[in-house]
């Protein structure tokens, strides 16, 4: 089971205090919602949790089965959906997935692909034949979900996963997030969407300075 | 400490101008060497400190080490310019040309480029952990050139130029000169250390 | 070698290769830059005879600056396309660095062959020692690829990018550049060249690769 501990964490950008000092613990199997108005540091919180950004002050430790995870090992436990994340525009969606997952040592056969794309509601033809750059924003969002699901990670960092999705898409996200948490995945959900907040087991409200 | 160093510098300057005899073949120009050699020596020391503190930063993440690495580079840049200019003047007076790519000139010039690149990199990034890390990585990566500067360059250009005038063999130094030179080296190292401490403090304060 | 590392490097290389093929503008820009530079040099000389040492220096200046336009592609492109985050998330440091380095080596080698062939034709010189000439080219390009890949990754964090990459590159690559000019001059002029410089270049290339590999972990992981 994974745990992420924030101890006296503060974050500043160019001298501007974003948040902190912050103490909290996130645990596997639970969904933690991070809320707060724009600029309060929700996305920053996610990056800090995944060690994708070092904190200005304080310490964040990620522990799995009593062992601290760092560097490459930690990365292998992570998967992420955020608006900042971009796919390679000139690779097809399938090539994008093959490359990214392949770098993690995961190869998927056609049957698994079919099942996966069905889950996130993407058309297999489109995925195999058009460039990710030609996808609509909603389709890109679904593709991000597909990579997330296939990555077999046990820490999910989701930044507004329902953004740009239609009603069916948002339901799909909610369903997958709940299912993952039930299997022991640690989910951090940065959102201001009441529907997504309702999914959460716990909440952190970032006040913003 | 500043006062002690100031006094020491005055005494050494007095010795250089009034006690040290003119060297054979070089005449009074030799007095430049008492400035040039210590300054070049400090420029090299600062390079080592910068890389060493960079390595310490990467291991510990301590911003103090980053400040030390930056301070050493900033001072090193000033000292390497002083060394290059005083060397060029000395070269003009004794060999008749400001610059002739003698091995030592080449080495000091590469050092100048590295310091310049390091400081440009720092200036191009906002202060913070990322800059500290990037700067440390560059300090260490550019340190890889050291074996080349020490072993290859002297061999490469040896055939093109006569051996440097002052390397212990080209010029017989009498004991007075040697003593004054050693004192000047110590004095300059002291001045560097004094400035270095001040600069580290200033950088730490700026980034608070 | 670790099988999964090699798989990762291969995957990274293939991705760069496919993207390179689909986005021909980057290739075209590099080759046109090289061609333009060569044409300028050749025109300025108007077919005059050239000393081997001068020819070697010119050749390496062209190779060096033409590769400046391409050696930072690996990370600069990811940075502008905004794909650095996803690559960081899914790619391990070593496969990413070494895969990109290998691709950069391949790209620059093709570029160098293109430059050299045109150079020999336009300037009208021919190497006496082909073996030394080719090995020097390969080692020189390897050094540029190794240093360029790490420094391109460094430069992605900077706000001011214009020219920064070349400024960072030059001092680090001088130990490749100077012996390369020296050896090429020897190979062109037929004078006996100090072959241990070739060994020195290979050694320095190795040093750059190992150094880049060790230091890149610090850039790729934030802890």
C-alpha cells in the first residue's frame, strides 16, 4: 500500500507564496480531492506529490510497503492526467501509447487495446490511423485516461480529469477512479467540479495567498 | 580580515617594486608576474571550488552549496579576466604580441569561456532549486575538460611555441623572488577567500 | 547490457526517427544551413588553393556550427511541443538520454557525411589518409552528440534560449574540436599525424557519455 506524506511543505514561485506550510497524509485506496480557487496551487500540489517538482521548503515522502520510493522507482508508480500533458502530435494515438507504455516496459496486444479503448470510449479506427494532433480536446482527454489505465500505476495524479469531456465521459472518469481506488490505488484529484469532489473520501482545501 | 589583507598587500607591493631585482632578459617587466601568477592561480582554484560545491549541492540539495558554487564562479570570472589581461600585457612587453595561443593562454581562455557560459546559464534562469541543479550539472560537466587542459593542450601546442618563460626552468628565480612570489600567492588566495565569504553571504541573502 | 535498458534506448531512437521523418522541416533546415555555409565559404575562396590546416579548420567550423542547429533538437523540440512532462513521466532517465544521444549521433553523422562530400568537391581537397579522416569525423560527431544531448536538456530550463546552447557547448566541445582540426589537417596534408590524438578523442567521448549519463539523473528526477 502506498502513502504520501507532506511535512511542513511550502511552495513559492519567484518569491510569491503559493501555499503552505502544509502537513497531510495521502493513502492508497482513498481518493483525496484538492480544491481551491485558480492560482491556489492545486496543480502544483499534484506535482509535489509525485516528486515532479521539488518543494521550496519541507519534505514529501512516498512510501510503499514500508519502503521509501525515490527517483526512477517512484516514477514507475506514477500515472497522471493533466491539461499540461501533451501527446506527440505527429504520432498516431496508437503509436503514442505504444511508445509511452513501452518505455515502462508494458506491451499491449490487440485484444487488450480493444478492451481499453472501449472502456474510455475511443474509436479504434481513429486511434490507429489519425495523428494525436488531429484529435479533439475531448478525445485527447480520453486518450490520457487510456494511457493512465494501461500504465498499471498505483499513484494517480488527476488534474481536472473531467475537463472537456461530455456527460458520458465524466461518468466514465468517475467510474474508473472509483474502481481504481477500490483496488488500492492512491488517487489525488485536483478539481473544482462539485461532481468530482463528491467522489472523494477526503478533501484538502488550499486557501491561496 | 580586510585590514590585515590590505596591509599585507601593501607590503608585498612594496617588496615587488623596491626589493625584487629586475630579472635577466625580462627587466622590470618581471614585476607583472607577481600579480599575474597569483591571479591565475586563484582563477584555477575557484574553478575547482565551483565544481566541488556543485557536486555537494547535487548530493545534499543544500542551497548554501549552490551559493558557494555561484560565488566561486563569479569571482573566478573576474580573476580569470585579470589573469588574461595581465598575461596579455606581459606577453606584449616580452614577446611582442598580446596573444599567441601558448598552452597556458589556451587553458586560461577555455577557463574564461567556461566561467562565462556558467554565469550566462545562471542569468538565464529564475532563482531557485532548478537553477541550482542546472548550474551544478554544468559546473561538473565542464569540469570534464580538465584532463584535456592539463594533459593534451600542452602537448598539442608545444611544438609551435617555446616553453613558457616562467615555469621554473626558463627563468632562474633567486630566493628573494621566490619568497615574494609565495607571499603574493598567499595574499591573493586570502583576498579571494575574503571576497568569497562576503559573496556567499550576499547571494544567500538575496535569495531569501 | 541490461536488456530493458537496450529496449528503452531502441524505442526512444525509433520514436525520434519516426518523428524526424514526419517532420521534414527540421532536417531540411539543417541541411540547407550546411549547404549555405559551404557555398559561402567556397564562393569566398573562388577556387583558390588551400593549406591543409586551413581547410581542416574551415571544415570543422562548418561541421560544428551546422550541428549546433541540430544537436539540441532532442530536447528543444520536446520542450516547444510541450511533451517533456509526459516523457518525464513514462521514460526513465537513461533510456531517454541514451536514445536521444544515439539519434543525435546518427543525425549528425548523416549531416557530416553530406558536408564532407560537398566540401571535398567544392574546395578541391582530398584526404591522403582516409582511415584517419573518417575516424576523426566519427569521433568528433560522437563528442558533439554526447555533449549536445546533455546540454540541450540543461538549456530547456532557461528563459533566454537564443544562443545559449552554443555558448554552453563551445568550451565543453573544444577538447574534441582542436584535436579534430589537427588530425584532419594531417589526414588532408599527408603529414604524419599523432595517432594518439585519436585515442584521446575516443577517451574524451567516453568521458562525455559517462559524465552525461551520471549527471542526467539529477536533471530528470527531482529528488
